[in-house]
């Protein structure tokens, strides 16, 4: 296949080679319809790198990490980063009048809400969610709200953090919204800091297994939006991604994909719910949609045409222990540890907890089991129980650096950055080269706007991670690869 320019030659064999490489490394499936566009872009990258052939570019990409600069050039030209605020009116009406009221009603007791915009491009989607929440939660300053935006395109993430947008980004918005949340600066509009501070951005490749994980802030989520991402992915890749999203969500969690990406066969683990013209997926076994309180009903004002859920939902059954009669008898003494370990491996947390509380001696082994259970419970979103397990771990061994790190992550999830920082400093006092603790402190200080401290700990974490093989997993960092940690921190420090 030849383009008009002889320097843009792109044969069918070359197309298939690069198509397979992109699929393996990024999850993107480039169809033959885009082969000419792809060939032109690849020749452009090859020319910028001083390469005379696409074979040379292929070999360079094949031997480079997906988060390297040359991959950034390839990805940047093949992903569509163009989007706009409040894209897809039907879906945002479902969010405003039904999904978010349901989540807010469930979370009113602890005032904690967690949302992930996966494949956020230049940030319009997560910022739209922040604006929407500001309008419908009167006491939003009393809430612990986490909105995460991730993308594989680093240039898009940089634009998202800067918060500057042109008029074309507001083609679905009224002038009142623009005036309320933006300040004109020349031909662009600058997002107000209050909205900008509600969203955190991070690099994340959805084709990799870096989620769910506490370290990537992708656990115990109430809502995941992954819209206009699956258009790049083959069916098998979509199924794997949806399976990971199911594990990222807490009980009663929701998944929203683009209207063109809904699957009539459904997604395993989810039930399709219809809200007017929008179809959204909810975890199987979720409880019935919550009835808003009076103030919520006044604020949300559900429209008359809104349709109810398809059918009543069954009570939650996830992560439940077996009936008491089927539990093994409690065993005191050293044998309790081995039985507790087996209960923990089968996710019978209450039984394991009882056995650990009966165990005597072997403080280090007990501390490690308490810690293991605490991390698992935190990943499931059961923060109160996770906090108990983590505290018991530190009670058994106050000098366990990883115990302090885990306790810090739980404190962050609970909206207590001061306590988190205290535990992270203790972890580093006990283990000065604790990579994950440096990573977490860099992330925390960046969020708090303390950029010098963020740079200090971020550079130390990069130094430690760079001393390891890029593909080596770091256990205390939820198994993230060392190379991935370096990339995440470089993007974080660039923003700082």
C-alpha cells in the first residue's frame, strides 16, 4: 500500500507487524481502515528519529518500554485526544438524576465518594464530573471526594493538568457554566482552581495489570467511566479490562461506557440498567437504588420521564464469610496461625480474625498475617475493618515499615492526609529506602501543593526504582513494575 508520498510507503506486511505490536503493548487495535493514517504517522516518527526504514522503527519500539519517549510519539499520534465538556447529554442526565444521587445516598454516612475517569484525554470528562458534584452536593466541602483521571497519552495529561480550554470544548455547555467555572485568558479559558483541585491525573496503561491497586488509587471505587476507549480494543481486550474494572469497584459500584460501546450480550459480573436513553452497568448483587433524602430530592429534581431500574436488585453477597455452623472451631496456640492463614487465603476474614486474636507468640508471623488481611480488605473498600487489621499488625510489630505504609494508604482513603504523612515518615525512619513510601509521600505532597517535598521524595523513589530492572515488580508497591513507577513519578514531578 503506497501513499502519495514515496517516503510514506507502508506495505500490508508492515501494517500487520505494527498492528500486532500496538495491540500487545498498548491494547489499541488499529483497523485496516486507518492503515494509511498509521503509515504516515510512523514514517514521521521514523524521520524524527533519523531512521531510514520502518523496520528500524519496529525494532526500536519492540525493545523499548511502552512508557518510553519513542512510544509516546507513536501513541500521541494514534489516539484521539479530542473531547468536550459534558459529552453525551443522555449519560450526564443519568449521572445527575440517578447514578450520583444513588451513590451519594449510600455514602452520606461517611461522606466519601470515589470516581475514576479511565482514558480521560485532556480532562474534560473528570472536570465535568467535578462541576456536576459541586452543583448537586450542597455540603461538598465536608466530603472526601476523589476523582482520578488517567490516560496513556502523556501530552493529553499535561493539557488536562494545565486546565486551559478553547471554545470548541464548550459546545455542549451554556454560557452560565463557562462563566461560573472558567476565567477568559486571551482566546482560551482557564479552569477555576477549586474545580482543578478536585481531580488528580496519572499515567495508566489500561492494557496492563496495574489496577486495581492501592498504589494507583484504583480500589473501592463507586463509579468508573471508560468512554470511547473500547473503540481501540478487540473484544478479548475489552473483556479483560471490564473484569479488572469489576475488581476495582466497591459494592454497588457502577461502570459507564460510551453509548456506542455497550454490548447487547452484557459484561460478565455486571447487570445492564437503562436510564432513559443511557445504558449503565452495575455490579451483580448490588442493593436496590437508594431513595434520596429530602434535600437530595430538592437538589436532584429527577425528571418525570426518567425510567426506573429494570428490576429490584438482590441484597449484596460479596466477600461474605460462611455461616457460623460451617466455620472451623477456633484453635488456640501456634496452630491458630496456620489455620488463620488458610482462612485468609479463602477470604474468610472474620474466621481468620478470630483465630489471629487467639494466637500467642510468633509476633512477626502474626503481624504479617494481620498486614496481609488489612491490605486485602482495603483493596475491597472495607476501610474500617482494614484499619483494624493494620492497627493489629502494628500492635504486634510496631517496627514493621510496611505496616505503617499500609496504614498511611488507608488514612489517605479516609481523607486524613496528616495521619498518612505521619505513618509514611515512620516507615521511612524504619526503612529509609522504602520505595513505596517515598512514592506515596511524593504523591501526597504533590496533592497538598508542597512541591519541594514532592520533588525530594519523588527523586529518591526514582533513584531506587531505576536501580532495579524495569520489569521487576516491587512487592510493597502492589506489584507495580519498577519501570512503571519511574514513569508515573516522572509525570508527577513534571507537574510539580
